[in-house]
C-alpha cells in the first residue's frame, strides 16, 4: 500500500492505495463517487472523464498514486450551493441525456471545452471537442444544443 493525499471536490483525503489501483476505481469504490462511470475499460468511451488539476482526463487511464498531491473534480463537485453547473442545467433543459450513463463524462469534457474555447463555438467545434466521449442514446444534437445554451448562460 502507498500513502497518497489528494483533494477531491474541495475535500482533502489522505489514504493508502494499492499501486495498481486505477483512479476511476478509487473514486467509485473508496470514495463512493459513483457519478464517474466505468464504460469500456479501454479509454474509448469517456464516461470516466473528470478534471485533474483543472484539465479533463479519462480517469481509467490514471493510477490513483499519480493523483497524489493533485486536485480533482468529479461530476458531483460541479454543483455549487445546491445549484447545478450551467452545463448540467443545460443538459437537463435541452434533454441532452437519455440513459445518463455518458452524461457525467460529456459534461466534464464540455466544461473544459467551454473553459478553453470561450462562448463562441460552432457545432463542428463542439463535436470535435467531445469526440472522445461516446453516447449511444441521444444522437448528439441535444448535447450540442446544451453546450451552446451553457455558453450563452455564462
């Protein structure tokens, strides 16, 4: 076991983990943050996307020990004072989810897309920015509309 200290959703955790523990498993199994999904085990689907030091990463590609000393945000940490993040609200308002399995990863990637590209994104830029996240239910159009709506709300 290896001791690590990390901050997840503004809460500091000091724990011991096995060296081979994936970050996604640590978040779900050890911290109970089940909003981060395990969809494919191959880093293809993007359901496990979180923010690591403010950057979107697929948590199935990171070992928990690599997060030592770092700051993480999961889908559970986006809401503030009981209010949904603007992109979470836009997903709700624009019916950008069906089964909801891909939704946390899509939102986490979408938040970074908005942060790094500003409010004026074309449909193609949104599609390109989200291409590492797969949805098998919505057909993506409502997701694109939600990102545009969140951009306009900022």
